[in-house]
């Protein structure tokens, strides 16, 4: 049974939703699922923009057959060769043997690397600035290297202002019948998963996202609708989401607030982290999130690290090193180039308190543009009354720093 939605008079969403996949890219949990979006333009020469993951191929074919209604699919534009979007290229060729393929030189290179049999088709190798007409609609191509692979391009329909944005402007969460961002409460229900999607997958390539945003700014007056390969289609309030991407890709905090990430073996460091959170609230800053590094997937920690202006690292010492899961979190921040944050350090240990110095060394030597507050809380096994002043001084330093922060 087909499942399609109309975007414009002649453009259709023909994708699928996936609630069976547990880990996106076999690493990021997606408890609310994910969508695979592809789009069919019913012009004089029917054209498909990208395909879907292999698991959703049958649904896509049924959708295409319904919309085509006996017409031939003449073109397939391949914006991105990652298999969750390109896996069905050969299936498209089986159903429509004369289909012509449009992609970049690197795109076709990757198609061959993945073993997709494309060379028997008529291939149109395009580059930035090229145009192509499908009848009434003329499109132009913009290369988007490292957003987040080397080969992506985005395609702008110059006729109606639709931007086929590849993996840019996407999100986790299955659409489940919805298609447009204005059909949901995006700021309440979707923004956290949109952030987690972007910063974990593309966070390292902020400058490349900025390059793409710079290119988009030159034609912003022409962009009316954004059609990403995951998530919802944007037809209203485009600048809301573009501004979010600008912040994430420049490592600018979205909000003044505090993320407290703690590593606790027996609950003592957790108690200290909670006491600090209470003191910060008492001093007037209630935008706080407290996370246990051991049972919070690192993708969520990274997403919140990109969100908040201040981070507290509270860790036990483990084998005279940083607690392993806390170290994993720090490594992930480093790998994704998180910067422009203010950090406070809380350390604990029963016979040798080393974690604080080690975390500070990691930040100073392996990360960029990070500020570490002088105030530190050092615990010997558990939080006792004599640490009240250290705790209070740290809370006050965090609140004072937040007031001075400009975002």
C-alpha cells in the first residue's frame, strides 16, 4: 500500500519511516525512530531526488509506482551516497531500466565503491553552478563537501524554491504521518533530536556547514521549502532552523545554562553533583540538567554540551585515571571539536584524587577555546560539611560566569 504526501502541486514525498532500527549508523540510539525521505517531481520528465535505506525499499517503490501512475521515471538525482539514502539505486534501475543518473564525480565514485551498478546507465556528472531542466523546473547544484561526507551536493529548484538539502537540516524521529515542521510543536518535541542528529554526525565539520550556509545565504531569497533526507520538511519559519544550524556549526551555545555530568561509582559523587545543582538554583540559575555519564548515551551528552554554555565535570578517580566513561565523553567532545564553553571541575577519590588534574589537562591540551573556572571541589570519598564553602564558591562562580556570557 502506498504512503505518500504532496509537498507542492507536482512534488511528492515518497519515503518511509523506520521504527525497527535501534541504532542509527549502528551507534546512536533512535528510540523515536527515523525517516528516510526521497522526493518525486512529476514534471515533463519525472525525476526522483535520492532513494531510501534498503530496509524501506519496497515501500518507496510502491509509493513511486502510485505517483507515476504508469509513467516512466526518467531521472534520479543522487545528492548523497550514504547507504541509508543510496542503497536502492539498483532497485530503481531494475524497475526503470532507462533512468538517467545525475550526481557529482565523487558521488559516482562512491557509487562504484559501494558496488552499485551505475555505468550501464546514462550518467550526468554535474558540478557546482551547473543547471538542469526537467521541463517546467530548472535546478542548480551546490556542492556541500564534508556535510558530512566528501561528496554531497544540495539541489535548488530555481522554479519553485525547493532546496533538496541532503543530510543538512535533518533530524532523528520518524515522521509518522506528519511531513511539515509546522505540523508539530518543533521547539518542544523535535529540537532536541534535531540537535542530537546534527552535532553528533556533522559536529566536527562546523566550518564546512558554515561554508554551505554562506552559499545558501546568497540565494536565501530563492529558498522557499527545505526538503532534507531525514526528518520534517520546512515551508515556514526557515530562519528559525537556519539560526540553530548557525549556532551549532559555530559552536555557539544556544542557551545560558549548566550541564552537570557526573561519574559516580557508589553515589557519593552523584550526591555532590546534586548538591551543587541545588546551590546553583538557589543563586538564581535554574536552567540546569544533571546527567549520569554511565547510563546516558554519549550522543545525548554531546547534544546537551552543544546546547548549554557551561559544563560541570564531576568524576571519581579510577585506577589513578579519569573514570573510563567520563573519558569517553571527553574524547567525544574533542573529536567533535566542541569549544567556546566554560567548564567547572569536581573530583573525587578515596586514596588518590587525580581525576580533576587529568580532566583539566585533557581540556587544556586537547581542546580549543575552553575556559576552566578556578573554583574546584575536591572530595575524599564523600561530600562532608567542611566542603560547603568550596561547593558554594563553585556555584557562585558558575552563576557569575553565566551572567557575563554573551550568546
